[in-house]
């Protein structure tokens, strides 16, 4: 029972640091920073992914080929490597100093956007040719057909892919530790290394936190998907 | 893997022309950025109360910042990131239990040593009494440390498992993944003192090396090196170096360890 009291104490002493980091001294961290990284990278990735998927569908062959090459490169690099190289190499090669948080957001956004572009492209392709013909028959141009006929149906098809990618992205924010960004996993490691002997308790709690965040997003996603069902 | 990346980055950086004098940059910015451990008590770790990185290395870094007359900003680091941070200009100095080696001297400059220790081992009781017994053992080390390098070169029959940091290696020892772990003796004394099941383990009764820890400085920054050296010498002369040591390794601390090295003993 003494051990149990110890564990409660351990959690009570560190919970604020794990949730918000050292916010009081102007250094937000922990779960709050994890959520910030995920929302920022997720928003940028979604916009870029949508643009990328549309460009793959509508673009000239030259643009499509370039885009496909960029996507192929991004998908082939481990996220951690991209973060590591951007953080340490850009200052040396280009003389620009990118802060850790910005590096992580950029790396996660780019890689997620590459995956999402393919999802968007596939989602648009899944809508039958008849729909494009229907748009034209109504006197709509190609872009108008895309906007008013194709995308409303395609986005519904894509939603599960987007949710998938957002969940992956939330978990990938833990890779920010490699450049010393104090997100949830990083601060948990700091606490674990001070306490030394409670890895099970600390990382159990961290696992639970990721589970709650990710499953909440999945639940919201499935609710949204149901609401979007065509009547 | 990270270590070879560090080498690649260093190779790239040394091929580029030198930038303006770093000491001027620091004074202009009003901030000294020092890479310190955030996970290695008592050298650098996150204080439970203040939520700031503190420790012996941080006290030394603070003295240097004071000498220059600027604010100290700590950049959290780990053994494998120390050289990349310095070479990429993300930190002005490294104060992270940084052992001086010839290999590292190719990439960074060092100040006078301000700490000395030797490579030691923690093992389950009775398993490790002599260096010969290392052959055939699974030994946990921290990635990118001199301990890892030394064992790889001199004890090829030992199976090494590299972990991100010492507490993780110690967890592996307690779980039975490895039979011993290796680090600086000073760090192991501290680690063992805090373990709840310390009666199961012991410090192996031999020391493989004598190592010196110093402040890492970007290559070619001679003014910065001499300023750091002056600060260190003053710390020793005024007795502050001893006070700092006693704060972390004195008789009343968790890891009492007599001071057997003074700044200036080794250049």
C-alpha cells in the first residue's frame, strides 16, 4: 500500500508538468504542446493535401509528374530523419536557423500532406465519370464541376483517410523529442529520468493520454461521417 | 546511427568558412545558449520543484554566463546530440558531462577539464569482478558516449546494447535485458544510491579509464575558449568550484563522492 501512496504522490507531483510543461515560466510543453503541434501540422497538412490531390487530378502532365516525384520522396523519408536533418542541416547549409517547434510542424505537415494528396486523388477518382458528365450537361466548367459536384461526394469518401492520417500525426509528434521539443513524450522522459524507478507508471499514463486523444478524434470522425451520409 | 550523422554534419560544417567571432555574437544577443543534459542527475536534470534544468554542469554554465554578463539559456541535450547542436550553431557551448577525446577534438574545441571520472560498471551482485569477465556479457551503454566507444574498441567479445540514456539502461539492467551497464563512475554512484532495490546490484570493483570532462566550444572560437578557461580558473581559485562540487557530490548529498580533481590539474 505504501507503493500505491507513492504512485499517487508521483502522479500528483508531476501531472501539471506532463499536461502543460513549464508554462508558468513561458515554456509551454507536455500534452498542451503535443496538441498544438498536432493541430498546427494537421491543418497545414489538410490544406496542402487537398491542394495536392486536386493538382494531381486537374494539373497538366508536367505539374503532375513533379508533384508525384515530390510525394514519392517525402513518403520515402522516415519522419524522424526529416526532422533531424531540417533542424541540424538547414542552419549549416543555408545559414537559416529554424526553431525546433517550427521544424517539427513543417516536417509533420509535409509528410502528412504527401499521404493526404494520394487520399484526395483516390477519393476524387472514386467518383464515377458519370458525375463529371452530369456537371458538364448542367453547363458547369471543369473546376465548377469539381467544386459543386465531385468534391462534396469525394470528401465524404476521404474522411476516414483524413482521420487515419490525423491520428498517425498526433502520435508522430512524439518524434519531436529528437530535437529537444518538450512535447508529451519528451517531458515524460525527463520526469522518468529524475524519478528513475517508475517507468511503468509514467509511461503507462502517457500511453493512456495518447489513447484518449486519438480515440476522441476517431469518435468525432465517425460521428461526422454518420451525419454526412447521403439521405 | 546518430553518431555517424553527427560526423557527417561536422564534416560538412568544417568545410564551410568560419563565421564572425562567436563571443561578439553572444554579447550582442545578450544570451549564452548552453547545451546541458536534462536527464542525467546530478550533472543536468529537471528539478522537481523549480521545473528548470539544474545540476553541476548548469552551475558551471551559469558562472560562464555571469562572467560574460549575459543571460543563460539552456538547450536540453542528450549524449548523441551534443556535437550536432554545437556544430549546427544551435548552442554556443556544451556543458553536458562532455568527455575530452582526440576523436571529438577533430570536430569541437574543449576548455580545461572541470571534472574527472572513470569508466565503471553496475552489475548484479557477484557477476562482475574483473575486466576479463566482460567477455561474453551483455552490457548496456548510452548511445554516443565514450564508454560505448571504448568497449567497442577494446572489448569486442562483449555484447553491447546502446540506450538513449543512463536511466533507460538501468531499467534494462533491472529487467534483465542486460547483465551490466557502463557509465562514468560518478554517475553510477548517484544512480545506484537512488535505486529502491540497490541491494541486488553493486559497483564493479575496477575502473577502466581515467576521463576528463570539459566545456565543448565550436571549433576555432579561441576568444570564447580562453574566456571559459579564465572563468574555470577563477572558480577554482575562489573556492566556488569546490562549493559547486560539494553541492552535488558532498557528504550530505545522495551520492557522496570525495573530490579527487581540481581545475588546472589537467590541461
